[in-house]
C-alpha cells in the first residue's frame, strides 16, 4: 500500500514548481531567480503598419503591464497557498447531535455553504484552522524584477508592494516611502474549504439542488433533482497580528482586493496623493469602522465580467466616512452593462445612489465633508450643497421627525428615498419650492409632511409612502407622474392652485375621500386610478383644458380591497378635451374589466 506523502514535503514540492523555496519550519519563503514573468507579446509588422510611433509605444507598454500583472497575480496566489492548515473541530457538550461549534473567543471569519449560489453567513458555526504560516519573504539578490524588505515582497525598485506575509509579526506596518502602488491582493486573506463534521468525526451531509428546469413534467412537478453532498465551511486565513497600516503620501493606487478580508484590521491611513481604489479593496474588513478619503481620489475602479460590474470597495461595518479636502474629484464609473446592448449605466459620485451603493453597512453610516469643501457640506449626517440651498442625501438610519433647514429651497432626487424610519418631515423656513423625482420614495413610516409653498413635486416623489395620511399641496403648480401613487392611507389632499396632475399621480390612494381641483388645467392618465373611496360625484373645474378619459378608472385586482368604487359620476366641462394615450381605448379597457364612471358634461 502506497504511503501518503508527508504534508510538508508535498507543500515544498508544490512551491518548488513555482520557483519558491520553503524553509523546513515553513517560516520563510524564498523567491528564486527561476520565478520570472514571461516576455510580453511583441507587436507584429502587420499590427504596427497603421499605427503611429506613439500608439506603438502605448501598446507595448500595455502588453508589458498586462504580463507583469499576470505574473504578480500568479505569484501572490502561490504565496497565499504556501502554508499548512488543519481543521480543528471544537466539541461542545451542549450540542451532541450537531456540527461542532464554538461560542467563546472564536474570531475568524467564515461562511457556511448552503443550497444556493451565494453562501450565507452563520456566525455560530465554527471550525478553527491550525496553521503554519511563513513569517517572511526573501528574494534571490540576482532576481531581475523582485526584491524584499523587512520580509515583505516588492518589485525591484520597490515602487509596488506585492505581498505581505500572513505570519509576519507586528500590529502596525508602515509602508516605506517611495512605494506608489499596493498590488492586487497584497494584504488579502485567502480561503480554504473544510468539511463539516459531527462530534463522532463523521461528515455532515445535506441535499443539494443540482437541476432546476423551467419545465413541468408529466406528474406536474418541476424538473428539479437533488443529490447528497458533504457540507463544507469556507474559512479565511489572514494575518492575525496586523491591526494598522500606514501608507506614505507617495502611494497613488490601491489595487483590487488589496486588503480583502483583513478581518482584524482596524485602521488604514490613506495617503494624500491617492488617486485610485480598486474593486473589493477593503471588502470584508469587519473591524475597519471609519475611512477618510483624500481630496486627491479620482477613480473607483469596478470589476467587470460578462457585462456586469461589481462595486464592493469598502467594508460592510462602516460607521463613518470622511471626505477630506476642498474638492471632490471622483469620476463617474460603470455599475451595470446590459448583455444585449452593451450599454453602460454610470453612477454619478456624490449622489444618493452613490452614497447608498458605495457605503452599504449593517451599521449607521455618518458621511461628513470637510469644512473647507467647495461643493458640499454636511450636518448631522445629512448632505447638502455648499450653501445649503439643496438637500442632497439623508441617510436611511434617520428616524422620527426631521426638520429641513430654513435655507433649503430644493430637495434633490432620491434625497430621502427608503428612509423607512422617518415619521415626520418639517420644512422649517417654508422656502422649499421643488421636490425632485423619487425624493421621498419608499418612506413607509412617513405620516406627516407639510408642502405649503412647494411649486413642483417630481415623479414618484412619494411613491409607496403607505403611512402618509395628510398632504397640503395648496399653491403647488405641478404634480409629477406617480407622485403619490400607492399612498394607501392618504385621506386628505389640498390641491388648490395645482395646475398639472401627472399620470397615476394619486393612483391607489384608497383612503382618499375628497379632492378640490380649483385651478387644475391638466389631469393625466390614471391620475386617480383605484381611488375607490372618492365620490359619489367629482366635479372637474372649468379651468381644466385636458384630462384622460381613464383619469378616474377603477380595476379590480389582488391589491384592491373595495368590491367596487363609490365614484359613480364625473362632471366634466364642455370645453375640456378628454384624451387617451396612444394604443388605449375604452373598448380595450372594458374587455380588461376596467370600470369608468359616467361622464356628465356641463
């Protein structure tokens, strides 16, 4: 019977294939002169035929960079695997029939793979890894493109930090002056998959779905198959000592995944000259609660694959983000690309969508701007333009009542979107004249807001504000499409002075019993659709020039509680033109089960 090879011998043999030499105690890994990048691909005469000298030089530089990045990526991958680990299952007498667990000082990050594409987090299930980690890297002196300093791997002229060993001691590491780039995965953790076991040592097994077809078989069931597999736990190995990293002002780029899942890292001092942060640069840094972004930052570089862009740059447990300096120079970047049209969707920095997407956190994130900033200001976590005439973003952790400062005249698009704990918003100075699209979208707990003085309410501005009970819009001129759609608790609306009511502006306001339309000139398609409590008669004023024939339509569906509408008669002036959007007709809606009140001209 063939005897199993000693694990250290096997590991050293695997490293030797990559040009790495491990010491017998695995404390040091030597990068030999055999570990070299391939020569960059040369341009052919045919390729260079129509190129200018500048284009040729640019293309050669691009090929050289690609080959270097490929080489360092492969090298870092080999170094991250240059250690031994063993799964240690921790017995707990309280759980005799389940997987070993540890509720004490277990602090490593782990994920439990389950029956889905994405692993789910389970912070009670544990498997500790016993590891032997290299503490230092050394490089052959005659290596043409690599070097080492204090056990850390760099390129030859030490302008790029390539890898920081997992076993290197010290709570603080100060990157040397002169380094310009922190390479891809330079400090990042690595993952290992280990088998879950019961206390008797037997592996945990579970059913995994292997096939999910969109076909119904002859027995009426779906085309789904299952098989039994061994349950796995994904464990991270990382530097357990490193708590702080200080970057010199020479660093201009932090590469992708540079600090990915540095679990214990508490702070990173970003340099004042930093220009670029790559995707997942700080992803999974669970203890990194505050980050200060320098004024020099210009680019957040997402990861693109098959038309999809991934933009997880920052930790999941952030509590505070500080934008430093007088200017904000971040450029727009792609967040999505359709697979058919290959058209990119760009996210604009310093917008509500940007703040929400970039700084998602399980905690309350406060975003601040320096006092000397030329474009933005912040107060109690709410972001404004410099002179506080525009409210740009309210964090979603805001709760209770909020008073908008007297200086504000405009509430920007999505400014309060999905602030689900806000119950009341007060415009202190009454100076707000413009509420932009989706400004309060999804504020599901908002019960009261005073809108006197507002001239324009954008589309979907209060869509899905399901607790909103009273709105005074007297003096407003324009109500956008779906502005108050699905505000099911809305019982009173003051519309005196309103001239334009957009499509579906108040659709599904099922508690609405009375409206006054004194000055209205335009009522859009389905403006009051399924407002089943209105009536029995609504009179359209003589000021109305155009209205949709289906402005007050009603249709029974799964979300409609009323058996039938109370509105029976719609009194419309003789001169009011009743229209329908192209492609819609009374006949088609009748077939579709739509109820229309009787129209009486006067």
